[in-house]
C-alpha cells in the first residue's frame, strides 16, 4: 500500500462530506476500495460493493458492519437468511478486531442505525453512477 492510497477514492469519486463521521467514512471507503480494486461481487442483479448489516456488538451496541455472503440476498435486496449475514458481519469484526471502526448506536437506537445505512446508500448510488460512466466517450 502506497502513501497516497487513501486519497484515491476521493480523487475518483469526490470528497465525502465533512459532517460524515469517521466510522461512516470507513464504510464508504470499504465500498470504494471494492470498486477500485475490482473486488465487488457481480451477478445478474448488478454489482454489490458492500452490504451494511446492523448487528449486536460485544458491548450491547448496534454496529453497522460491512458484510456479504453469496446467495444470502434475494432479488429485492433483502436478506434471505438474516442469521447468515449477521454471522458474516460478526466474524469479520471479530477477526479484524474492527468493531470500533464502524458506526454504532445504543441498543434503543435501532431506527437510527437504519437511517444511517440509508444515508450512506445514497452516496454509494452516486459512486456507482460515476464508476459506470466510460472514461472516454467518442463525439458523434
């Protein structure tokens, strides 16, 4: 990893808002790295760079953690088996000891967790529009 690797997503997609928390930016950068490194999951339904899963952390807080498990999502983007996604998110956070890197909410703030994930999804959609545009378009 080079000294400027953290700047690449901002150069490609644009700077994230200053009022976005560092934890939210970590989720966005997870998504952006998957695009830049071509490690996103692609299937008949499109490209998936990150699925934000709200799970109970070891301290009782709700954490929005990036997770993906092949076949765990249906055509509408809803989890077929939520327990598979919860396990994938918890396993990743435990393996990397990364709970504190991601947004967390009190146990009574479940709706706020969902609002945060929806807010991030709007930025993810904008990034996808930029990513899918060709770098060079011929004039007609």
